[in-house]
C-alpha cells in the first residue's frame, strides 16, 4: 500500500510539477536555443577572425556552456568576468525547481496527506520529483545541443583541440570520452540535483523567493571564489582538476559532496515536514 501511495504522489507531482509547467520548460528551450546560437556564432567568428577553418561538435558546445569563468582576483583590479552562459543556465533551473513544492503545500498537500496518511511519503515524492525535473531540464538541453550540432556543426567531431586550447584555454587531449562526459555533463547535472534539493528544503523554512535569491547568491559566490564547499564550482569544467591538476575541484569530491547533500536534505526535509503546519 505504501508503494502504491508513493506512486500516486509521484504521478501527481510529475503531472503538476513537470507536464503542467510546460511553459517554463518551453522557456528553457528558448534559452538553450539562444545560448547555443550565440555559441555557434562566436565560434564561427573566431574561426573567421583568425583565418582558421573548422567547425564545432558537441564537445565544444558543452565546454561553451559549462566552462565557467576565472575566479575573482583582487590583485588584477579587473573585477569578475561572469560567464553569462553558465550563470543563466543554472539560474533558470533554480527558477523552475524552486517554487513548485511550496505551492503544493499551499494548494493540495492537505488532501493528498489525508489520502496517503504519511508526510514522509509526501516529502519522498517531492524529492523524487526534484530529481526528475532536473534530469528533464538537462535532457532537453542535450537534445537541443544535438539538433544544433547536427544542423550547423559536425556531430561526429570529438573536439577541435586547437580551438579548445586557443578559444576556451583548455586542453582535453588527455581525457577519453567517459571522463569528458562525466566532468562536462554528468557531474554538473548531479550537482544541480543536489542544489535543487537544498533549495527545496530552504523553501520550507523561508519564502520561495528568498530561497531562490539565496541560491543565486550562492551561484555568484562560486563564480567568484574557488572553494570545494561552493558546489557550483563543480559545474564549471574550467576549474576541474582533470584539466587543472593543481585545482582542489575534483570530480570525486564533487560526487561525494553531492551524495552528502542529497542525504542531508532528505533527512532535513523529512524532519521539517513533520513539524510544518499544513492542514
């Protein structure tokens, strides 16, 4: 009976929190298209301005979005050159995932809790919904990226090393496909899931708009400073130790921290929802 009730809740959350939020995901498709079109134009202009011939593949697109930026260096007196591609990608994801759970608390949580007789199941369903919502977001991105590369680039290309070195200032020559996919797509997605769960827990304590603003500030802080506990650092390929051996931002520490955050947020959410006045 518990499994059946959980399935009922998950189905409700996927319909209400993903399918019925199609306008938000349509906005994501528009954002992805804009970012990828901008990336395509910038890469093409770089080729032209430097008298080079070439195209781009999926590797270049992933680097373009998830490269990130250099951390703030006060001695340079140049401020911070925030990567708007990276920032807007994750900021919009925070917007999509940050408001639905609290809205459900205000609208239909009481009726579902009466039906399933368990706040733990209700929270477990929201936890699974958040995981699913982030995966859908990343899946839509990779679909749009594949379409763009198929139409305007070379889907068979495995990274132009000259372009990577001169334009992005990274060298992926030492990485195989598995390592590259891990640091440029899977790790950012796992970290995004952990942060979305954290934002959801914060929205039970604060108003959703405040939890959203905290996450945005957290993202900006990670853009400014390289710190292992600023999780957004692990979503930036340009700071990963796989490309910069001296970096403290390692793939495995990111995965372990993400797992720790997921466990902590699930426990915290379960405790908070038990004490929250819903009905």
